[in-house]
């Protein structure tokens, strides 16, 4: 009888240990099930990726392209400026696409045009803004691609300002999140997106006002209230037959802002997938402030294999980091990636390598490191501001890494414990 009690007790201990081991390895285990072919969720403040599915796969964006068009226009034009629409701007789009009926020679303010672009996705408006911003549509397209590269959207190629299908007009969910992260820095953009409806007054070519409706259902209080969300503050919807449904959504709760991008979705998945991503980001992650002083690492400086001093590497600024809701800041694992055989002159405040932050096996974010200070041995006749590095930089020692990374010790302890318990079970059986 005692043998059976011991067996059951051991069995329970094994199950419990395996559960704890799984919890330690997997930082968050409640990832949403996404039906769309591509999706990404990032933190709007830092760009930290919280969820991704084929986020770097090239796909057709459709009308979410207009976020880049709006960004360039907002960066270059004043809201009260006037646009006179050319015949080319109107004729250079497929008549079957989204329009609000602008006539050649018609004049609109930039403010009215941007509302037509972002609320009603008017393609002729996109062309008119492109001409006003860069003097020609073709020049504007070049400017779009250059600006995208500046933002880190390296897998994007735009061929028009509106998003109508072109085989070479492609982007990724991650790239669109980066573009969105930049445009939401502009309060004027958020003001535009806050309108469920907007009225363009009469113009020199139209005696009637034009009533515009927000097409992003999570933003429109006058559409489907089962989809509308108070936390959603901006976004853009798109569709072509080739791209299927695309959607960009920005949500804000308290001090946290999330950006969700969905590409190539079926209509039934579009908003449900977006809601799942937002709920996951807010529900499964919390934000902590990682102070620049929380990570300082000392590395040796060598000249021809001889130690001549040391340098301190640190984060340049405090970071608002998202970590799993069931984790704590002290669980962070810091993994260094430093240059090997670097041969350049070093100075204080130079960027030097990166540190990747993880919890368990889940990588959270990679941040650049900055040289905080350089100290040289007093007996070496070396310039105290610069030195040539000719040998590899040693990574963080295993002892220091274990002090910084309690998860590694915990996982090792649990694993050894599980093996020991299993051995004990076989012994008593």
C-alpha cells in the first residue's frame, strides 16, 4: 500500500514539475488563432513585435498603401493648402476603384483631400496629393519607396499612391506596421481618423457637399456597433481581388498603443482576427520600464592580444518593454551580440553591438548598445579617447549571465529535478 502511495505522490510531482517547466520555457502560451494569411502585432511605442504570422512575406497591400501617401502629404503640406486636381490625377486610376467624383480643375484643401483619402479611400485623391507633394506622380512613387526604406520597411515596393493592383506593388505586414508607427506620431493624422463622418463643402466644380464615411468598422460609431471599439484610434481598410482584404488598426489603452496589421484575409476573418490580436496584446502582456541603468556590461579592450583597458556598454535610453503578464522584470535574459574582430576607432557614445532580451525561450526585443565609458590602464601610453580593437570581444561570462538570467537556472533546476524524479519512479516500480 505504501508503495502505491509513493507512486501516486511521485506521479503528481512529475506532472507538477513538467507543468512548471513548460511555464518557464513558454513565456506566454495563449497566442491567438489567426485565419488571415499574414499578420503582425507590434507595440506602437517601441516597435516590439508581440505576435507575427508570415509577417515578412511579400503580399499586395491594396488601399492600406494610402497610409504611406498620407504620411508624405502630412510631412510636406499644410492642411489649409489648396490642391487643383489635374486630368492625369483623375484619369490615371481605374474607373472601377474607389472615387468621390473629383472633376478636372476642381480645388480642395489638403485637409478635405486627406479626409477623402483616409475615410473613403478615394484613388483620384491619392494621385492629386501625390502631384501636390512631389510635383508628379512618378516622383512621388520614388519618394514613397525612399521614405519606406528610411523607416526600415525594406521589403516594400510601391508602384502607385493608391494601392490598386500591380504585380510589383508589394509590402509585408511588418513593413506596414513600421509605416503606421511613423504616421501615428502626427496628431493631425489621429484627428482625421477620429471622424466617423466628414463633409466636404461645395467647391468651384461641385454645387453639392460630399458626405464621407469612415470605412474602418472599428472606428465608425454609425456603422456596426458589434465591431466598433472605443480603444481603436486609427486605421485603414483595403481590398482588391488579388490582395483580398487588408486592414491596419491602431489601438490605445492607457499609456499603451498597439498596431495590428492583417494581410490577405477573408472577409469573415478581417475584424475578428484584428480583435483577437488586440485582446492578446493587452491581455497577455504588460509594460515595464527598463531603465538604461538596468543593463551595464563591462568588456575588455585589447591591442594585439594585450589588455589595455575596458569599456562599459549600456542601453542609450530607458525602454518601455512589453513582457508576458505572468513574468517579472527580473526574469529577463540578456544575450549579447558584439562585433568580432572589429577594427575601428572607438569613442564614448559610439554604438557597439546589441543585446537581445528574452524570457524563457521567447525573444522579446533586440536593442542597440552604446559605449558609456572607456577606461585605459594607466601604464599604457594609449590615447584616452580612442583605441584600435584587433581581437574579439568576449561575451558575457557564464557566471554573470546566470546572475542576470535566473530563468536559465530555474529551467536547469526543474529539468534535473524531473529527470531525478523519473529515475526514482522507475526504481520504486
